């Protein structure tokens, strides 16, 4: 096995997506031009766009009444696009970490924002539950997978107000009941594509309700009416996303993907829980299937750097934890294989044997 990439994002993608991307850079669709130079208005690229939207809808089970957009700017740009389009008076945010906080900060520029629940008291090691959602909110914003802290909602919550979700790091990793959400968005560079494209799934009926004027590029309505082609879309990342989605469909879709993701997470969490050198950081019931965070166990803290070097020498890359959590984070996105995770587990065991 060569390098195994556990990076949090940009991150691993299916091998076939890389191969087909490489081919398309040299000759896209047999037309004698590179995907990097074709017009986004060409019929060949339009076909890519159409198929990518269709696959996205099919794989996630997006119902009638919703639109799927592919825009630029990253999830961070959506942090202000969302309140721009939806916040008239008051919005609620669940604070489950850095990304949730950043989203809330942007919204405060447009109206009143309330933090309806937070897990900051325990360094975001859990997902708040059983909190009240005020019925006078324009929307409630959640972050379904907290990439930095390794926590994840494992069910779609019920909300009496429009539910908005940042799914940057768990989109298409498991089935989602889209009908429970008004808007789902994320940067695609965690699970779907190289950096540069942002997905937005928006329900038609939540738009057009704010009184402020919207600059063109911020207006979802305009992007819907122009099929994500009001301006030049991120052509190459969208092409690679199509390849990833084709791969996902070939694998059996999101249900099948979830089974594999569960298996990977189980293998790694089992090792974290049983290996005397390591311990997990997130509360068990809220552990993420995508970003698996762990640290050296009590008494072994000094071995962190040594383990990182040990793992790197064995081809495991990108496992350094975020500075706010420390330790290690293994991102086990869709494209990570069971074998890749097993290789990390073997490395942890080998290290324990030497040090234990
Ligand atoms: C990575 C990430 C972001 C930021 O995405 P950008 O595309 O870099 O703006 C936001 N939210 C979550 C949950 C993330 O994982």
C-alpha cells in the first residue's frame, strides 16, 4: 500500500475520479480540448453539469421543490449568503464548534441571532440534544458533522422552523431525509470534489421572503434561474464531482456507502477504545463517522510526536489533529477504503507493542 491520506480537506477522492480527471485534462470527452479550456457554455460541459445535478439529486433523494446549485466561494461564503437570503428578523444557531460559530458570526450582520444550544462547555465533544427551538425564528442552523471535533448528528432533527444545515463534511456519507431541511450546503472538498465548488440544496418556497435587496451573486433565485451558470461555475471541480458521484452510484449509492463508513469507523473506534496508548475525544454516541479524533491516553502524552512520525513512516498522512483538539484526526471520508483504515489500526497496534 502506498500513501493513505487521512486529511480533513481537501481530501482523498476515489482513484477512478483522479484517473478520469487526468484524462479529461488532456482530452475532454474526445473533443480534442482540455476540460481546463472548454467553455462552460459548451454542450459537452452542459451535459456534465446536468448529469452532476441529476446524480446528486438521485443519490441524496432530493424531493420535488428543491434545487441543487454548484457555486464558488466555499461553505464560508454561504455563511453570509444564507442570512442574506433568509434572515429577516431572527435566526437560531446551534454552536457545535468553530464552523458553527463562524456561520453565526456572519448572520449577526443581518439580524438578530440567538444561540439555541451549545456544546462549548465541554470543548464541543458532544452534540446538544433536547433543546427548545423558538417558533419565531426565520431558520435554525446546524452543522451536521463537526470536522474539527469529530462529532456528528446521527439523525435528522425535527424543527418547527426552516432547518438549514452545513453538511460540508458528511454530505452523501449516509442517507438524509432532505424534506426535513430548507437548505443544505457545504464545500465539496471533503467528500466530493477538489476545492473550488460549493453545493447548495435549497427548497424553492423559503426564498423571496426577506425585504432587503440582494446583490446578484448572493441571490439564490438568480442562480436557480440560470442553472448555476449566471457566471462561470467551477468547471473542473464540477467535472471531478461527477466522477465521484458516478463512482458512488456504482458502489450501490448512499445506503451502501453508509454501511462501509460504519464499518471503517467501527474498526478504528474499536482500536482507539481497546489500545492502551490511545483514547477518543468525542462522546461515544455522537462520534463522527467521517472525522475520527483521538489523543494519547493518560500517561502516554509524551509519545504523540513519536507516534505521528511512526505513522508517517508507514505511509499514513494527514492524521495530525486540529490545533484546537490536539492529538490525531483520521478523516475516513467516502473514498477511504476499509484497507486504509486497517493499515492505520495495524500501525497503532505495532506502536503499542513497541511501547506497551
Ligand atoms: C471545511 C468546512 C467549512 C469551510 O469550508 P470552506 O469551503 O473552506 O469555506 C465549513 N463547515 C464545515 C463543517 C467544514 O468542514
